């Protein structure tokens, strides 16, 4: 049975009409335990401005600019409102985009078992790569291909999807954690493989998705996690063949992170399936990266990406397309707020037979004001 057909999901299928955000936030607030919450700063603000360029690529690429502001204000003890607007210039066409990645309420209650509730527009609860979707925390120059590389069009008349989209959905989420474990559950209005922006035209329909995840921390600096998601990713009104109704997608994910001395190793792998008119398409892949602090000002990083898409055409022919990318980078912290990065990137893209090579450089300014 499709998740989007469950009775609980019908408000999502109807498109969150009239008062939907209020309904979601109310659900979160009703669930708040009556306990003393952690003290937080009354106001927090930080900003990131970044620009990059490249040379040598056979594939046309525009220089990018990224302006990212995050702010949070305390409304009551343990209750914050959070916002993150961004403005950026896309690399593939040079167009400027404006978006709001986060606009949500968050309640936190500390303790031996901590509880956090989020309601509104917030980062997708699935995906380690999303934690690096900001130039100041991305160790290399280019963005994660996991988040921004469209997978091949596996069926005519279906929308663009990603291995794991840079998704900031509307929904509710509860997170709980102990000293060596964490768990989370969320109900969102879009699939992790596609996402749905808060702003802009031609937005996809709202479709219910359930996301569950958790992790263990056996020792300081070492964590393993896993997550699962399922729900609609394409509506019957936006596909060429609507015979099976709304299309569902599922995601299974594992992740790991190990930090020791001056070294950090992190990575994740995803197995995803997207429903087609007659069968399913499998899009699997992931990444691993290494970051080494050489000195207080100098660091080195490397990231390897690998993903592949498999499906059958209507005539029964099996198709396979793969993608690989390697990027190595050096970073220099010129001042506490300014960092320079230079990297060498080589990749074999989807549906091409050659390895593309390019050199990239970036400058990042990041400052926490309060």
C-alpha cells in the first residue's frame, strides 16, 4: 500500500491547503513535554559569502556565488524560531536564484534523554552530505554531486530527480538522543530524491514522505548511522503515463564518521528505487571523503563520488549509466573569517565516455556575529 494513501497522509496529498503550516507546528507544540528546557542565547546570527571559478573543463561551467545567512531567536525557554535565506548563482547556467532553506520553530529539552522537535521548513532528516551544503563547512570547492547532479532520465515524461536532493522540506520532526545513541522520525511534504523548494515557480505537488533514522556513537569521534524514507516523488498529473497513479520512491541509507587527532573520515551510501509505469529504476551511490588538518591554517581534503542508475526500457532493454568523480583540495585559513581553497577535479559524467578534468579555486568569508 502506498504511504501517500494512508488516512494520516491525506492532508499532504491535498497540498497542505489553508493553515497547513499552522497545523504542523501545532502538532509539534502539543507534543512538547512539560519540562525545563535548555538555556540558549536570545539571538544568533551568522553569514557566509563565497565565490569560485574553474579552468580546463570540457563541460561548460559558470563561476558561482553563494550568499547564506542563518538566524535564530529565542521565543521562550527552549523554543526558537530559525531562518536561513540564501542567494546563489548556479554553475550550469549562471542564473541567480533566491531561496529559503529554513523557516521553522524548534523546541529542545535537555536531559539524559534529550528531545528536539522541529516544525516548518527544515533540512532533510536523511543524508550526511546535507550537513556540508554550505561553503564554509564543505572541505573541497565543488558541491556534493549526491545533492546537485541530476540522474539520467530513466523514463520519458518523468521529473528530474537526484541520488539525494538538497532538500529542505516542510514537515514535522522529532529527534531524541542519549549519550551514545540518537533517533529521529519525520513526516515531510516531499521525497528526499526530489525535494520541494519553499520559493519559486513550477514547484512539484506536495506528497507525503515518512523518514526514520538513527545512529550509535560507540566512542568519542566515531558514529555510525542509518535511515529509511518512503513516499511519493511524482504526481500522476505531472508524468506522461499516469496509469499507475502517483509514483513512489524509497531510500535506504548508511553513514559513518570518524574523527581522530587531526583527521576526519566520513561517507555515506544510498540504495534508492523510483517507481516507473511498468517497473522500478534503481539509483544507488555514495561518497567518501578525508580531511587532514596540516597546521592551524592549512588543511587538505579529498572526496570520491560514485553512483549508478539502472532501469529497463519499455521494450525490455536493460540500461546502465554510471558516474564517478574525484576531487582533491588544499585550504588556507588566511584569517579567522577568510579561507582560500584550490582543487583538482576529474570526473566521468553520466552518458559520456571521457574523463573531464578541471582546476577550481574559491574564496569563502564566514562570520558569526552573535
